């Protein structure tokens, strides 16, 4: 039993909808925490308003409340559950900490006799209030940058006069660097100071001297009530100070830090953690180090909670920080807990890495027209990827291959920048693609000293880049017939993809793959074991690399592969890669449930994914986890190694779906709906022919592959027209045009960014109502799991619409058409598994907009609203284990559930907030109402057309 036996029931506060700055890493932390506490026989009650997460799954806690994160909701839960002894707010990011503080100020915890665990109020106050934090660091003699706080405009002006420029303005109590800014000149100071004071909930900002060009580091700590402290991981930002850590390329372990400075930094971090309060749990500390031989250290901030970095550190080391932090909050000491990976050593140890981790953020600037794309103190990325390799170069390449931005790695793909001025501009004003631009600059011959002078990136990293380019140049001198084995092995060890090597030698990717096989240069898989193989690990968590052959005394050659293949029947689930707008945490939810359902059917489950923030990449979700890019070459090698029965692609969003064609071509079985059916739904021409055969109406349309063709089509179709490319995600590139000039501009623009794409021109049904249905089909039977009506009119992307379940305003005649069309289409597409169909309703006729035979954004929402495990059922249908008729469906919902989109426009000043066919929301929350007289519904309905745009 836990040391504090008085705790029988714990309330965990989640982080709410996903916004830029607070993403699904807190779903991962909350899920781990709930499991960890329940293992101790303690009741878990959970509040979170995000329906797309695993954390809010009914199986995760004893009671799950999908309610708004407000003190009103907290009071309702505490009245309902007087047995709650303690609240754990450290798993829900800044949102949970702020809510916990507000509840404390209102005396709610005291009124209900609830104690705080995992952190104390003082620690939150000290670390969030910039002035208190600065005074504390002075008291304990930890160096900081010269800084002063201002609570008024006048105070701020006086401080600026005293310090001189450049300066940094940081608001207190904000998330993801909101409102933080660099100020280089007097002219921009007034505006940024006013904005900072407005963004802080207590209207306070810290103004400090800018440490531009200093190096930035983070340490992840855990501490127990006995004051044992362990440093789980050191993380180095490749980017110097001045770019928010969430937008920085980060590397673990730290690469360019001298041992003496690292030891000093450790001591400072431990001293800081011990001084902010007497609590047990996790903590993240950030430091700046001067880029000279003195290596002066300055403390930047400390977060007394698990963070984005602790999700990364957990995946990087294999040490489950949130799980252990939860046990410590219950009163355990580190030496009483087991290392979750080795199962034979204690948790009171610091992980050792015999590999390198590189994290690269993923941005979505194309969704925010007019956004400032340069990076700074305010976080702008929507997700991230992590690459694991035996060297920095290999990990860097694997991370760039994971991003899914049509790049094959660094360089060698014909997409490099070649304009000198453009490269210098992109290096000077840090841009989202700078990880590639550094390579382009070296390729152009710009000296490393000049790149260092502009970017202040440590010379060690730049030399690593230079080595990669030298290797590319050397390989380019050979052909596929003359390339020496040692050079091919070196390129693979440094992370170059087969298709990059093919680009260098002007041959085909398949030829390089064949050459590798002939030369016996094959991927080997290594364990992430927390202890650099010092102890035996029990965890099936792998990454790939390449090794030179070892020759034994008797002349036998071999390479050491740590991934042992069993003779069990296996299923591979392809994950959804990095979070982005249009494909977020809801697909991770589906993947996790798919894995669990396949386990129940007796399969060994294999997960492939590269997103460090998710539950699917937790080392104990699937039987085997391959933390690898969702990139053809990596997937194909794993499949050849494991030889599964088949691959599930319909749970990982568009990412996994896009690989279906290649899997099919290589004769690998796709579990569930076949590639041909998936393609039929994506190919607008083929799909419309099918609808015509089925006698199902759809908006008049035509297909164009050039601006001329589009112009001719426009003569037969009436404006307004909806222009959409094929095979895209989240409505990318969709636009409503109202005349020929707009049509021509948009078509030319689209074909420039997606060359060779077939564009579909639809007559836009102005003023139509939009609805969607999700269903499970086994090829013979169809069960509709939910029909949702959008509050906004047709033309707003379904991901940006407020949608109600069940519909609130569709007559029986329309509902029957929706049901009939859904069943007909599901069967005609030979769907096995899930399908989502979108409709436009005008004059009582139901038109089909599109059909997606895969898991959709709405499936987790419907599962939560009705309390039914639909993904579990659908996976069992895909596997042929069950028919739809085997399940006893029993949806429970009183009143209505409304899916409410959440936007992150505040991160992009001056961006057009209008909504149209291209999705812009970053997350969603769920709202339950008893009836349509509810004020919140009335307000949503009255505003429904306000933001509609083309």
C-alpha cells in the first residue's frame, strides 16, 4: 500500500482542449497517472472537457467527468463525491495548475477537506509569479538575467529606460509563451508591453535583458518526500535562447555541455526544486549558458508539473515520469519503486542513453493566412516528432523523415533552397524550415563561421551537418553499379533514406533497397532500456539503426538484432505521426483502442509511430513498439522483419491511409477495407460514378487538371464553386470562389503547391445544412454509430463546426435519407471497419459531400457521448473476429452532446479568423445540454454564420 494510507480517492484535473502550447502530452501524462494511482487500489475521479483523448475514456478512471474546467464543475464533482481526499493538478498542464489556484483562492479545497498532492500552492505561486521567482533565486544565490516586474505601462517604460534594448517581455501566469516578445527598438516597445500586460491574467510582466545567442538547456527532475532527487534527462536546444523550447529543435542527452558545467547545472536544479516547496513529484528546469569558455549559467524558469518536455524525456529514456511522479505524490519514496523497464532495479536511478534523440516541432502555418512565420518566444508549433538513432546525424534524419512535409530527410531530394538572399533571410529570422535551410546554406558554400555568426547555433551541430553534405557529395560521384559497400553503410548509419541515396546517384529507390539487401546492409533493432544494456530489460520498445558486420573466429558474419520475432500471429497498427490541424489526438485514441482490441482477439500487436506526446507510443500499450518514422522505408523493413498477418491503416488518419497503395503494391495485406475501396472513395471521379449508379444525389461537379479546364467547367457549373484537391487532410487547399478571376488564381496557386493533383469543382450549395454520419460495416451489415448535425452552415469545415449529437433540426424524411445513403455507400465501398460520410441538406434533399472509409475525428466524440467502445468493435470487425450483428449496442445519452471546436488564433496576431472549407481549429471540447432551450446552444446557434468565409 502507499505510504500515505489516508488517501483513498484522488481527483485528477486534465488539460482541456488542445491548443498551441498545450497538446496531447498531457493526455499521455494523465492516462499514465490514472493507471498508476489505480494500481494502488485508490479510486480515481477525472475531470477533462476534451472528448478526443484516451484520458477521458471510461476505462481510465472510476468516474470520468466531461465537464468544462471551471471551479463550478469542481464544486459539482466534490458534492457528488464527498469521499475525495486529494487533488492532483500536475498532470493537466498550465490549465490544471491555474484552475487549482483559483479553487484554492476561493477556499474550495478547504471547504471540502481536499488536500493538494504532487505540488503545493506556494510552489505554483512562486514559479508562476515572475517577481516572487526572481526574489527566491536571489535568496538562494542562483544567477538570473537582470530583470524587473511591471504592473503598469508607466513602470514598464521606466524599466526599459534603465536596461536599454534588446529586452524580453514575459507575462506572468500564461501558457506556451503567450504574449512573450523580444523588443529590439523603442518604437515596438509600447505595443508589445501593452499586449503583454493584457495577456497576463494578473496584468504583470517581467522585463529582462535579452540573453540573445546564449545556449539553452532543460533538466527533467523527480523528487520524493524524503528529498531524494533524480535527474531523468538533460535536453539541449539546438537553437539558442530566443526561440520558445516548444518551437526549438531539441537533442537528448545534451551534446555540447562540458561535464563541469553539467554538474553545476545539476546542483542548481536540485537546489531550486528543493527551495520551491515541500512536495513530491516532477519538475522541469530551464537554463541559459553563455556561449563562451566561461559557460556562465543563468536560471530561466522552473515548472512544478509534468510538461511537454517530460513526455519527450519519458519516451527518450523509457523512464515513465508521470507514472512515477504519481506514485511519489501518494507518498512513496523513489527507492521503494521498481524501474518499469528492467523490472529488477529501483526507480532511484538516473537513466543512461546509448543513443541520441532529436525532437523537431511540426507547424501548420499554411492554415493561418497572413501569419508571421518567424519563430520567437511565443510557441507556434502544433505537434512534434522524435527520431532515435545511434548518432545525432541518424536521429536528425529520422526526425526530418517523420515530419510528413514531403521531404525525405536533409537535402538530396531536389527541394533545397538555392537563392543566396533567401537562405540568409531564413537563417537571420528563424523560420519553421531552418532545420533544412542550414543544410542548403552549407550546400551553397556559405562558410560555417558565417552560419554560426547569424544563427548562434553551436559549431558542433554545424560540423555534423557539414559531414552529412560531404558524404552526399562523395556518393554523387558513384553509380548504383560502382558504389562501395562501406560508403552505402556509412550513408545508412548517418540516416540517409534509400530514396535520398537514389537521388544522389540518379537511380530508383527500389534499386538502392535491392543493393542494400545484396550487400547485407539491413536494419537492426535496438532496445530503449534506460540503462545502456547494463541490466536486462523486459520492455519491447525498439528503434532501428545499421551496424557493420561482426566476424567471428570461424569466419561467420552477423549483426546483433535485439528485436526477437515470435511465432505468434501478429498485427501492425500504423500510427498517425505528428499532431497537426486536421489530424490530432483523436487518431491516437483510435490507434490505442485498435491495439487493445487486436490483443483481445489473440494477436501480438505491433505499433509503429513517431509522436512522443501520445499514449500509442507508451512502451506498454502494444506488445511491441517501434518508435520509427511513419515513412515507407522504415515500415517496409519492420514488416519484412516481423512478417505480420496484415496492417491496420484506417485508424491512423490520412498518414496511415496514404501508405495503403504501397502496401497493396508490395502484396502486404491491409486489414479491413481494401486499398481499392479506399482509393475509390478518395478518387472523386470514380466515387461520383458510384453515387450515380446508386442513384444518390451529389452536388454537380467536374474535374480539372489545369486553369483552362477549370475555366471551361465553370461555364457549365454555377458559381459559387467549391474547389478541392484530392488526397488531402483537413480540407487543405479547399476554397469557395465566386468568379472566374478568383477561380483562376486559386487553381494556379493549388497546382503550384500540389503539382499533378486532380482538382474537383463542386457547385457550392449555398445555405445548406451540413450533417455527418459514422458507421461500422462488416461488408454485409451496417450499424450507424452516430449522426451529427452542424450548427454552422455548409461551407465551414466539419472540424471547425459546432456539431450536435443527435441532430436537433432534421425531419424524419431527411434522417431516413441519411440512414439509407450511409448504408448503401458503406456496402458499395465494401467497407470492413469504420466509415464517415458527410452530407449537405437543401430543400429536404440529402446530397453527399464525401465519404471516408476510416476512423474519423468524430468517432471518439460519439464513443464518449454514448459511452460505447466503438473503435474496439470496429477493430474486431476488421480482423474478421466478429460481425456487426454480434455486438449488443446500447448507446446512452440524455439530451444532446455538442462538439465545440477550439482555436489558437491568439498565437497569430493579425490572422484572418474567418472560417471556410479549410480546417483551422487545434482541438475540441464536449458540452452536454439537456435541451435546446439551453443558453449556450442558443448563443452558438445565433452566431452560426458570423465567421463564414470563402
